């Protein structure tokens, strides 16, 4: 019988581990980065100026695209350089296509104002603002509210307007607003602490039969669009584990139910239910104590898009009774 085990998972370590293999296998990645750019912008209602949440923006002729967040903001990475056509669509609104020239290694801004009326037109004329919302060589986001837009917002004071801005959220404990990245204690990592109980299963001689069933619960520390927030999950995992005198090696696959989805520049977890798979190895430090490491991937297997998923490195301590 095995008792609770504690895990600490860090996405930055995962990126470093996977990056080594990526560097060896794809030596031309640096050259690829120089022939792509990034497109960001907002999708709003042309009449009210309100952001359209969940609008789809795609690059025509490619499989690149994204959906807008609660602020109407979107971003698309690795867009090929040259003159590209981008299309924005939203249920109940007219589909709009605009042309944008993409420059290598730079961020281009392209905003869409969709009309709720059905309009038959042969072509769409793109209007480019004199003052771009984001400097082309800058990858940070900026939110701007005009007097007309503020009148249409469901707010009563300036604090509520500030709270609607991307990257800013109100911390009731500190009694003020927090700007993402403005605190020295903030981190871009996703950290997870997980407690799990593994119950050994009866062997029946079949190779596909798991050796253990793991029941677990986790607390997440996630950098999100509105700052660092917490998530919780409940999980059930089937474990195939081979015990050796020096330790063990194992693999597992299971399901995770998150308290809230994840949406940031690096990871997109758009659904509360996620599949999780991992491989790992551990070493025995005492008769009933082992310490191990592993690599885990969480995604929803395409149940909901965009399905970016998240890669994690796990450090595991196990106590066997």
C-alpha cells in the first residue's frame, strides 16, 4: 500500500528539457524564426465598441488562428512574412477579411470592427490607424479606452475601468491594483503541488493491466492574462510501474478536472477537462522512500480549440507502506 506523494511541477524546466531535444533535432529553428512574425489586435462591435469574446481570427491559406479573450484581444504567432489575409468572424456578425504585411521578427497590429448587419460587398477596405496600439517591435499589450467607449461600459467609476484592462487586476488583500509583471515575486512559471494516493491493483497476467490506480488533488499557481491566479484539480490516473532494486520506472495516463481554464501567452487550456500522460523514473533512497522525476503533458485531445496544452516537469516523492 502506498501513501500520499507530493509533486512540484515547473513548466520552465519542461521547456528547458524539451528545448535541448528540439535544438538537436531541428537545427534550423533559428532560421525559421527569422521568416515569421506576430499579429495582435482586437475584435470589437463597430457600433458600440464593445469587445467580442470568442471571435475567431485566422490567417487565410494556413492552419494558424486564435480566438479573442474577454477583452476582445487576440494574438497569432509564427505568421509567414509577406502580404497575408486575415479573417475575423463571429456569430451574428459580418465576416471581415483584411490584408496585412508581415515583417520578419516583428509584431504587427490589426484590429477588426465587425458589423452586426448583413452587408453584401465585393471587397473590404482596411483602415490603418495613425497611432498603432502596439509598437511593431514591442511584444507587450496595451489597452486604450476612449470617452465614447467608457460611456458604453457597465462601470460607475475609474477603478472599474482600470480593472477591465488586460494585465491589471484588483488585489483586495493589498488594497490596490496589480499590474502583471510589476511585482518582483511574480513568475512566468506554472507551479503545481499535487497530493496523490496510489492503490495497487490485482495482477491478472495481462500486459495492458495497470499496476496502480492513482487518486489525486492539486493546487496550481498560474500566470494568466489578469495576473497570477490559482487553480485546483481532481485527477484519476492509471499507472504502469515496474519496481526494481534500485528504484522504478513508470508511465501513466488519466483525466484531470480543473476548477478553471488557463489562458496566457504560452499555454492555452480552453476546457476544464484535460487528459494527462507522463513518463518517469525514480531512485530508492531508503527501503520505503523513493524520489523520482518525470515529464507530463496535459491537453484536451482536441475537444475544444485552440488546444495548446501544457508541458510540465514533475519531481515526485513516494512513501510506500
